């Protein structure tokens, strides 16, 4: 076997460099794709957490009121998010006031276990929460920012609607 000539050496070096650049480009692409997958996964987890916060409020505040009652509670959270006077995420609204009394949503600060106990109502709340966050139906509360059970009064607020056992205000 003879030694490579001086002429073939530059083309061999070019071929090696091209192969190395190709490997480097592939590694950069794969790293970028992995980072993109991690970011999508992080965003999906964050979106799911927001959906669960909204569903928890709907479940605990109105699970016995059916889809309309749960949707009305969900819309109250959404209306707060849009108002500029409350946090801008479902978890921010639901957790406002921390876990001590007084808080905005009683289930959050009553000291009891918040794990849903009725599977069918929880599935309904999760489904409705996803709909409210992605393709919301019309607001049955007419812009309410507050609600309470029917036995209370809020004279400083405008009543918008009564749905089931809740009265809604803005």
C-alpha cells in the first residue's frame, strides 16, 4: 500500500472536517430538540396544574350543583383573572389568602384534606375546567367576581345571578 499523495490529503481533510461538522450539527439539533421537548413538558405540567386548581374550586364549591353550577364557579375564577384586581392564574386566584382564614375559597383554608372523594364529580370538574381554559362557553354569571351560598348578603356588590345554591356578584 502506498502513502497518500500530497494531492489527496486536502480532500481527505475536507471530508473529515465535513463529517465532524455534520456530527456537530446533529448534536446541536438533538440538544435543541431535547430542550424543546423539556420545555413543552414543563408547559404541559404547568397548564395541568392550573386546570387542577380551577377544577378543585369548581368541585369543592359546586359539585352538588351540576355542570352549570360548577361552570359558574369556574367563570368567577376566570373573571377574577381578567379583572386586574386579582391574581392572573387559576391557582393564584384559588390560593389567594394562603391556607389561613380568611381566604377566598373555603376548601383551600379549612384545614381538611382537599383530595376529591367523588370520582364522577371530579372527572366532570376536570373536563369543565379544561373547557373553560381552552374554549369557554358563555359566562352564566354575567361577569361575577364573587359568589356565596344563598343565605348571605353582599350589599356593597351588584348581584348578577343566582345559580343553584349560589348567588353571584360583581
